[in-house]
C-alpha cells in the first residue's frame, strides 16, 4: 500500500504526465483539451439522439405520459 500512496502523490498545481498512462502521457496537452471537448460533444449528441428515439420521433415532451 505504501508504494501506491507514493506513486499517486504530487506537489504543485498539476500531476506529472505519468498518471495519464503510457499512451496519453505522450500526447501534448494542447491536443488533450480539444480532444476532450470533441468527445464531450459527441457523447452529448448521442445522448440527445437516444433520448429522442426512446421518446418517439414525432412526440413532444408534453405528449408523453409518465407512470408514477
């Protein structure tokens, strides 16, 4: 357990790039930020699309009855 504590502790504002793993630690931070934003947009778009399919394409939110 002692080794785990030492490897996850850092001083300063940001952790060292080693905490990102072998793949992400080699990618510049200028790429990680925009890539995260793109991933967020894609997931949000898919989430909205899935919600519309569950609800039905032609129905509005007011027409759906909720069983409570």
